[in-house]
C-alpha cells in the first residue's frame, strides 16, 4: 500500500519546522574491527537498544580507533551529523528493499560523548514520545538521488520526497 502521503504531512510538520527535525537514514555496513556486518534493523528487532543507540548516534572514529586500525588520524574529521541544541532527530533504518526505511523513533540528544570502548564519538540518544505511535510501524519510501551525501537528510526537498509506503498494524519484529 503506497499512499503517496509525505512524511511531512503525516507528522504535520510545517515548512518552517523541517529544519527542527533532521532525518537520519541508517544502512547496515561492515564493522571496523571484524568481518561482521552491523545491522541496525537487527539491533532494533532483537531489542539491542544500547547497541542501536550507539550505532544511530555515531559521528566519527576516535584517535584510539585509528591507532588500532593502523591508520593516521586525519587533520580534520568530517561528519555530516551535526546537531543543534534541542533538535529532535527522526531515525530510520533500511527495511526490506533498497529504498524503504522503517521509522525507529524520534530522539532527543545530549552533548557528544565517546562510546564505552573508546573507539567512537557519538550523540547519546534518548527516545522521545513524539510520533511514538509510528515506532516500528511506519515504512517510508526514500530514494537517494545522485549527489546526495551522507546519512543526514538536510534539504527540504529531500525531506518532502519521503513518502509513506505503509503503516504496519503492529511494530515490526522480523520475518
């Protein structure tokens, strides 16, 4: 069921409010220190909340991580993940197809911190009740265009391109 309703309309977010809600899309990827795949959808489904929050709050590697990987620490660490105070972050993980994304929540964030193992800088995230009725149920369609960089959807037109595919009757628990 593809409704063509935009995420902006479903959440009733005005054009002026869009920048208040950065949207983060999270893909699975290979871990830095093993051949394991890191899968945020799996973390969500299996209730690994701490691991999920570290993953979706990830900003960059620390000097300790670069040393362990035998790589030089860069002069400047680039990240597209820069949050302003009091911004709520809408988080999505890749769902069943390349362009489908499952809503996993609206999050408050704290100041940047380092993960317990010392390898990563991240935003500690806390689930906010806003839009909670859609957590694990809302699936949106979003196709990245050529030139879209990073995992943060910043541009207003990109946000408006997110359309509702379906709202599941119950939160997704895996296949």
